[in-house]
C-alpha cells in the first residue's frame, strides 16, 4: 500500500500519525506528492487529486480521512483508532474534522491576494474555530479528552488540527484564554509520532 501525502497537509498528517501510533507504518509506503499540479504523481491514481490518498494493492484509491482511518483498523494495528460501536468517539472525531475543514477554508482565503479575500468567509470560519476550541477548553478543563495511552482518531485529529494552526495557520492565535487546551496539545505533540510528522512552517 502507498499513502500519498504532502508534508503540510493536516489531514494527511492524521493518517501518518495513525500509522506510527498503531505500528502499521511498515505496511504502507509514504509517497510525497504535489497538489493543484497537473503533473502530480497522485492524479493517475486518484483524479480527485487530494491527500491523504491510500492506494491499495489492487489499485483502489481510498481517499477521505474519515474512511482511511477505519480502514486501517481493519488491518489489525496495535489498537483501534475508532472502536466499533463507540458513537461518542465517532462524534468527537467528526467534530474535529469539521473544525479542520473550516480552518482549511479560512486558510485558503488568506492565501488569496488581499482584494480577493472574503471578510465574510474569514469571519464565519474564525467564529467556527473559536467556538469549537472554547467547547474543547471547557471539556478538557472538566477532565475530558484524557491522554492515557495512545491517541484515538479524535485525539490524533485534534493534535493535527492545532498543530496546523501552530505552524501553518498562525493567523489564529488559539492559545490565549485556553490554558487547558494548550497544555493538552503540548503533551500530545511531544509524542514521537507527532514529532516525526511536524509540518513545515508557512508564512501564514
Ligand atoms: N475531506 C478531506 C480533505 C482533504 C483535503 O482537503 N486535502 C487537501 C490538503 S490539506 C488537498 O489535498 N487539497 C488539494 C486540492 O484541494 O486540490 C479529508 O478528510 O481527507
């Protein structure tokens, strides 16, 4: 199997962290690719052209993080990323994916030339990210989101989302007023799987 990724993608990083945490990395070759590029090595495998894309041995291209992580669970890793029947774990994972989607939209706006940016979109996504972060701060301060043992899909997704904000979307200063979330993130980010997949810093 081959995992197409780019070093800056928070979604691809979720899969890369999961492969390391579950001990499945030896079964998947990580292939760095390019995005929004007609010559991308990814396009012959997946016309959608997005990462993460997991290319299976029979040529099937599995895309979407929310589909790839459950597929990895079927490979018999060290522990389940999304335990079967655990609706709360899926809800938590889905919420973080929604948060990351919104930050991605916000980041895309900021990469436009200033006169093409939509203040309305930026305000909407700033509000969405802040709302979710505030909910997380309250939950963690109340003892939720414990970091005992290796992280499940939701924890991996949240670590990669905040890691994206730290290094590739610094327009969002998420730490002030959220000490529990900040301490939680710092503890998770110290894990070897996160350290091995740090995204490059961008100018934003
Ligand atoms: N919903 C997708 C989002 C993946 C995604 O947006 N990937 C970005 C990189 S972070 C991408 O490949 N963008 C290329 C493009 O939009 O052409 C998932 O969860 O995997």
